[in-house]
C-alpha cells in the first residue's frame, strides 16, 4: 500500500506464456493474495476451456477474480474491479499480485474508469440478437481507434462495452474514459518466442480436449449463454462438434488458430496500451528461475499504485 492508494505487483503476458504459474509460485512463497485479470476466468462452470487454475492451487493462497458470474450473465470491467477490490482493501500488510492477459482489466485497474458509463441494457439486449460481424462493424464505425486497440475483437462483451462508451451510436468518437488516457506505471510482462508460444498453445488445446472440454461444453448447452460465452475460444468450436458441424480434429485446429490470433492481439495491446518491462522467458530454464527474475524486477521497480480500486 502507498500512503493513500492500494498497490500491487502486476504481471502480464499472452495466453500460454506461463504468467499464471509464475504468479502462483510467487504468491505461495510470499503469502500474498493473487488476482486473476482474465475476462474468461470470471465464468463459473467454464473451467477446462479457460485454463482456469485448478481448485487445489486456489486453496493455497487467497484468490480473487475467478468464478464471479454465471455464463448466462453479462459482466463488465467495472463489475470485475468491484469484485477484486477486497484483494487490495483486505490485504493491507503487503501488495497483492495481479496476473492476466486481459489488457483492459489491467489498464483500468491501474488508471481507473470513473468516466465510463453504466451498462446500457437496451444496447445489450439488441447486441444479443446481432452476429459477431455486425457487432464488429458497428463498433469499428462508432469508435475506430478504440476498436483497433481491442485485444480481442471476437469478444462480443468487449465490443458491447466499447459501444457503451460512445454517447451516440454511429458517431465516430474515440473512447475517452480515464482508463484510456492516463500515463501508466510500469508493469512486468513475459515475452515468449513465437515458435515456443505456438507449441505451448497446441499442447494446451490438446490438454483441454483430453480433460473433457467437449463434455464440459455439453453441460452448458441447456443454458441461455451470454453472447460472450457462446463465442468463447474453445467453447464455440466444441459446440460446433456437438452440433455435428465439424469434427473434433477440425475443432482442435480452429481453437489453436484462434488462440494464436488472441495471443498476437494481446501482445499488440500490451505494447501500445501499457507500459511493460519485458522479461525474456528463453533466458530462464526453470519456472523457479523465471519467478525469481520477475520478483527481482518487481522489487526493483516497487509495487504500482492502483487508481481503479
């Protein structure tokens, strides 16, 4: 904690970069609270396809940001900030650790979002009836610069939230909330060489299918899923398998491609929207050594103040 503001050690990186494992190791070693900044980990019952940390790991240290909503519900970045606030207000003796790949969550945690409007229920109801392509077109027209900055343009919830920042739909206007404009303090990021990252992504997708992704998706079918849950990477493909629209091999391959695309968008976001001090993962042969380096940089720079909570 700073004198008048909560603070945290923050770690970002693309999907499958190892950030969650590093943060878990450091949280265990320092007995710190751990906050997941992942927009898909918020959904209950969507565990395998989101690579959610196992329940056994979550029982070792205080965890926040996971299992916050049913997959039938809409959930905003403001909802996430409110949900993780106790991690910083209840753990005053030491900074919490934040790890995730959802850049917007991290940015608004650092800079705040006081100027963002409340959820527009009429817009959200209309969006539920729109295709992904229609949502993308409307978001790009309404706020082209903000649209290009999105790390996940295939996430309907983020597209809707972007539209909610525009006073009048159809008028070109950049999102001007606090979390888009403030100069940000430095956070630590994990950089993984592309071929290594692609290999990890393929292995992760294989593991998801081996652990029962198809059956997990089958259990979600009776629910009236939100648009975000329906189109989630891995689940959309699993639903297609269950509808006999593609084979499991085709679904696996498409999931790998979409995950690679997500990782690329995440890195673009981090480089242009955050102030990141990168740690080259290839330099460290073990998780322990990588965790030591991340903690060294954290200690050197100090915990960053959080204006979003």
